[in-house]
């Protein structure tokens, strides 16, 4: 019983124990009063851990894959202004940048990543002047390696071939991956 009371006292934060914001005025932090939070008392820590883990994954994955510039794309889509200055008709350059960041081969292929000729025309439309041709080239080689390991979905390759989304330098790789 006494132990139970001790526990309650430990978890109870009195108003006077709250941080003082002005002389004589304590800030009342309802959510820090552990007694009132019951089973949710560790929820903020778990949430924070989740947020930090997600952020680390966003940053670490592209670094490990050798494509760190993709981290800096903040998906503003200003590069879509490239329009018909892209000689192969790619319309969603940001999709390629994001696909490179998260290692999403299907998304990269679906948006024409394998037909990009790395001319650099889209780079001048990037508000951060990111090295888009280099970023796309790295992802192209990653995709080529993934195809050779058989980890790119077959339907994704079939659709790409049917829709003319494969540049001539990748045709052999795509055909081999589908064999
Ligand atoms: S670098 Fe690729 S996506 Fe950009 S304009 Fe040239 S072909 Fe199009
Ligand atoms: S303009 Fe640059 S930063 Fe913005 S979405 Fe395109 S690649 Fe990313």
C-alpha cells in the first residue's frame, strides 16, 4: 500500500514543481503530469523515436547508395517547367529524383528514368540547381544492377517496353531481365 502511494507521489507533479516562466508564475504542463497520462506516458518518446528513425532512413539510405544529392530535393516540382526542353519527353523529373532517394525502381522506370539521356536541360529549372543528370545516371545504374539481380517487377519492365520508356542503352538489360 505504502509502495503504491510512493509510486503515485513519484508520478505526480505538483503545480509548484512546474517550470517557472515569470516570477511567481508556473507554466502548467498537463502532458508532463505522468499521473494523468496513464498508459500513454511513453507515447511521445515512441513517436519521437519513430520520427528520428524515419529521418535517418531518409538520409542514410541515399548516402549508402551513393546518391546523396537526392536528399536535397524538396519536391517543389519546379523542374516540371522543363517541359518540351526534355528531348525524350520526361515530364516529372522530381519523380525520378525521389525514386532515386528511396530506391524505388518501379517508380523510376514508370516515369521514364531509363530513357533519360542525361542532357542536363532540366537542371537549370531546379530551384536548387541539383545535379539532376548525375542523380539520374546513378539511379539508372542502380536499376540496371537491380534488373540483373531479378528484383525489378516483370510487369514494370513489360509496361516500360510497351510504352517506349526504355532507352536503347538499357534495352538489352530489360530484355535479359524478362527472359
Ligand atoms: S537530363 Fe534527362 S530528364 Fe533532364 S531534360 Fe535531359 S533527358 Fe530530360
Ligand atoms: S526543382 Fe529541384 S528541388 Fe524541386 S522537385 Fe525538382 S529536383 Fe527537386
